[in-house]
């Protein structure tokens, strides 16, 4: 379905923004070629299989991440690029150590284990573990009015089920994990437990980053599965004198040297101007990281292959960047942006894939003028046949976001992702959760936008 | 993101079509209430669990289907409706009987089993089975130029991977299963094997309807898993004298009495005018039918609950219809439409859910004037916040389609469905393939459209 009035409006806008646009039939045909190439004999799913089976738990500072860096370089090399670079980046190095444990001990002395993962970056418990009474809170604000001194704070606010986009619900509940332990430490708490950030009610804990406040010693922190959180909450209501025992065996090491992997196809007309596609190579230590962000990695590699497979000669340089350390520092993205500033590199578009390898529905785009989605809207009639209907405004992904300050239009692919947070940062973010066609459609969608920007600017 | 020009166009169109539209804020608020109700404490997923666990394999003529009819009636009764009806429908009664088997026998006498299901409606093989040489074809047209007399025809055309919408690929390959055996019989073939209709490469066979030609005796027909089809094809290339052996133990019985389940909320202003939501209760005999179409059933029931839960008093009658025998006759839909004609009932909208309980992305709509999607487009700004971006033209679902001839606007919900045909008509169309939030979002989307049509007409 297309409204006559809408088509007219689109046409008018396109003429206004890009009077020199060439025959739209050429665009239609090229997009079709890109999709055909993506949907037949694509290596993307097999690449994902290699990455998640050979390098699960590829956290910053780990050998698995360095293996993944070499793997990414090898795949790009074999595929064929005009330039390949390993860009040095210093990354944090935190290790979980021996498995953590969280138990609660009733006032009658009975104890029960709770499914939990230490949060990434948590300090360890003292030797022999930590035992204290528990106070359940539902917001960081409650720290101001609750006596948490000497206690373990248990942040148990659920993700809002009413948010249609689960990313909004994740953002809305995320302060408990990101900042909760650090804030609780300021008020004298000795440990922190947080409800896993997911809509799923199951016994799978979700790890993730937590940061402490400068000048305040950190406290040990772990995420409980949603089932464990409900269980602890119920037990606490029945027995307010209940205690919890945490054992976390983590270690902070010195920062480590790692590398962003960069491969590019040189532009024929403006090689100095760059269109970037990227995802992040690292994952949390406990997960295969199939959706987060193995999918983004193999899709970004695949964008270069698709352009080559259809015989397209890009006018600008098309650069694939596999960032490191998104999960616990975004140092890969920050260092990349710093060097862009230093070299005064021009990026027309920096497009990230970090929303899982699900069916794509469109793009989030941001630039300083705030008009990026409106400018891209002239391609609506080209994109809609591929079910790419959404063009939203936003700050881009975590790794490409900093490039907006260097004049780039930044963006990320938007996927249908009700299932994304069911698996996010868990042991079950596995290959079988990724549908090959959905993965390939994401790569095709990215390639389509890259092609359009390369041809017509944004 | 919304384009100023597009907003203007939408506004102009809305004014033109529906000058009497009330305050849009009321619509915005009501849609939000419907979604909130759907996303918190919805019974839809639990209902689906009841249906698929208590009544798997609820094919026309089976006790399971009659159990499902009583279950549907019971759920609607308990939920509370103004009128409840079991509408008699005569349905076909075919049974698979003892498990089928398909083997191939090499010319050196070795034999191997192939994963297969008899097609629904297939005649049985003679006692002791059927053995014949095999000829592989890729289209029905090839029957005209190939000697198939006395042979088993093996239709092995894949679903087109290049189709972005897998429904298009399903439609494109479906003639092999729907009509292939009947056509092959006309040319003297003695049996038929068809490649399962799926993009997935696995050992799961997919059954489905096949129909014979009037006046030509039917031949036994079975679907092979895609892995089995590839295996047979390779074996046949290596050994063209290879034979296949089919054993199918099916029986056709006399048509059986079944019932469409109808529950409705009576309209306050125009009770004689109906807005219908529906799905089909029956499934193939081998499948739990969680996506096909347990999801559509529980979503249709849920639409009535959502309207009640938010305290909405409909102006027109809102009718939920759980059709029977969609899979092997569409007799439920046909009989419903016949009675609509007989009673001269007026349907403003008849909206079906039969594309799986995946994330909804919009609606397909059709009416005689052909302008239904354009008319619904005045609600785009209301629907887009819920990621309902697609309004396409089409003939509605299989059960509501006939109502177009009685003046109705017909439609179906469109879902993101790359995974739908991985499970369709198989043993693995199970509960765990349905995401509760995606299911609930589908029900909310249907309720939203029903509300808008009830308030403003279509």
C-alpha cells in the first residue's frame, strides 16, 4: 500500500534535498541485487557459528577476545579488502574468577542458593564471603530515606512491561545495575544485588556493567535471575531478619592492549570520505554473544562482501570496524573517534548493528542538525518493499555515537527485538536464537543504506 | 521521526475522509490503555498453553477439535460475553492412521528411510505399500513433457530464498503440494513426494493440504523433510534406477458435524453492525499448532477481554469467531459467510489473525472499492508509536476473505514472520516458539484497529 498523497510528498522532498539524484530505477535494481546476494549463499551465519563456538566469553582482556580479533582480521583478509588495520586500544581487564555464589539464610538458619552472576566490574567479597541482612529497594532515590548501613541492598524494580520497545524498558530499569551498587556504597551498604534486566521470568541470571563512584570504595554486586529475585523478595517479606551471603572471586588487572579491526574498500571518487559499518567483537565473559554482538560483527563484514558480490564500486571508502570493549568501557569506540578527530577524517555515515540479529525494521539516525531521518526519508519508497519502515531520530549506537561530534551522521539498525533481552548477557545468547534469514536481512538492510548514502549523500 | 510534509498529507487525508473525527487525544489515550492491559497480566499466553497442551492435533473430524470447540466456548463464557453461539458446520474427516513410511531402495537393494508425513487428504497406498521408480520434477509444467506413467513423481522445487516475505515464497512453491499429486495422477503417476514448504534445512517434515482433480483417482502423496528431499535428489542423480516405497494408512470418513465458536459484545449504538475478529481452532493432526493458529484464537478472544478491561463500550457489535476446518476445507469460513448472506448481516470489518503470534507490524486490508488501506492511513500517527507501520492491500485471511462479497472490509494482521514457516504444519510448532510479549502485542494491535473502526468507521 502506498498513498498517492504520500508518494507526492516524498517526491517533492526528494527533489528539494537531492535534485541531482540519478535514475531511481538504478537504485531499485541495486537494492534488489544486494538483497538477492544476502539471501542466497551468504556466509554470515557460518561466520557467526565460527565466532561464537571458537570465541565465547570474549571479554576485554581475555585471550578469547584476542582470538576473536585475529579471527575478524582473518575473515576480512580472506574476503578481500583494500586496506586492513589493527587499531591499538587499551581496554579494561576484569576477570570473574571462580564461580560466584549467592545464598539467603533464613533467621532459623536454613539456607538456599539463588541463581546469580557477579556484575561485570564488581569488586570481590572478602575472603570467606560476605554476609549481611538485606533491604529491598525499587529505586536509587530510596537510598536517601532508607538505612542501608552495613546491609546488602537488593534493587528489585522490574523492567516496565508497558514499554512497547523493550530497549526503553531496559533503559528505564538500568540505573539499578549501572549505578545502584556505587550509589548504595555511598550510603554505607556492604553489598548489592540487582534484579536481572529482562522481561523473561526464568532462572537465568543476566550480567552487565556496573560502575562505582570516584572516591568511594566499591561494594560486591551480583545480578539475580528474575525467579531468584522474586524468591528472595517473598522470603524477605516472610522473614525480614533474613540474611544473604555473597561470594565473588573477581579480580581487576592492569589495562590490556587490544585492537579494533578495520577493513575497507577504497572509494573511487572520494576515498578520503568514509562510510562506516560496525559492531563490537567483545562480549561478556559468560555468554557466547550470538546476538550481542556476534550478529553485528558478521553483518558488518557481510556488508563489504555484498557490495563486492554485486560488483558495486563505491564512490566513498566503505569501512568495516569491529570495535573492542563495548561492554565494559566503550574504549574501542572512544579511541576510534579520538583518532578520527586527530586525523580530521570525514565520515558521511557511521552505522552500527548492536540490537541483535533479528528482522530489521528500519534505522535510527542522528546528526548535529537533527535532520538525518528527514533526509533519509526520500528513500522510503526504495526501503519499504524490504519492510524497512522506521526512520527514527537518535544518538546512534554506543560505539559510533562519539562520531557525531566529528560531523558524522551516526545511526544504528533497528530490529524487532521483543526477544533480545530474554538472552542479553546470559549463557543462552546462543546460535540457535539467531534465525539465518533475519541475520541476512539485517546485513542487506545495512548494505542498502550504505549504497544509498554512497550514491546520493545524506 | 515524522516528516512535516507527511504529517500534512495525513491530516489532509483524514479531514477529507472523516471530517467528524472526535478529539484525537481520546484515541491516543484509549490505544495506550489497550496496550497497557495487553502487556500486563494478560491471560493470552496461558490460554495458548491450555489449547496446545490439551488439544494438540485438533484436525477436522477429530475429538481433539471438538474438545477445542468446547474449550473456546468455555473461555469466552468465563470471560463474559453478551451472546455465545456454536454455529454448526459440516467438516471433512480424514485420518492419517498408523504412521506412514517413505524409503528409497537403491538398484543394489539397499534401502534407507526418509523423514516424511503423508499430505493431508492423501489416499492410502495399497495394502503392503507402493513401490515404483522416481522422477524428480521442479514444476507442474514439467508433467506435460515427462513420462511419469507408473512412477512416483518427486516435486523438489525449493521456496524462493530471495522473497523477503516468506509468505510469498510459500505461495510460489505451494502448487507442488496443493495440486501436484492431483496433476501427476492425470498423467499416470502412481504416487507423489513433495519437498516440505520451508526455508529451514532440517529433518522435520511439514504436512499440509493436497487436493485431487475431479474425475481422476487420487494417488498417495507425502511431504519429505528438506534434508530428506536433498538426500533423495542426490541419491537419484547417483542412481537413476532407484525406487521409492510409500506406505500411507490414511482413511477418508464421512463429513462430520463441528461448530464455529462465536462470542460477542453487543454494540450500544448499532448492534446490528458487526466488527469481527477471528482465528481458526483447527490444526493439522501432527502439530500442537501454537503459531498456526492457536495464537490467532487466543488473540481474538483477548481482543474482547481488552475492550472490557479498559471499560470501553463498543458502538457496534464486536464479534469473536473461532473458525473450524481452515486447514483442509475452509468450511468454517464459507459457512459463516453463507449465513451472513442469508441473514444480510453487515460487517464493517472482519479481521483475522493467522500469520503466527509474532510481533505485529501492521495490517493487510481489502474491500470492494480497493481503498481500505488508504482509508485506514488516517490512523498512521496513532499506530506508528506501536510499530504498526504497514498498511497493505490484500484479500484478507482465508476464513474472512469470503465476507468481502458481502460488503465487508476484510483484513489480517501482518507479523514479522521469517520463522513462521520453519515450524508451520510440523511437530515443532510448539509453545516455546511463541514469545508472550509478541503474542500480546498482536492482540493489542487487533484491539486498537477494532476500536478505531468502531469509533470512526472505515
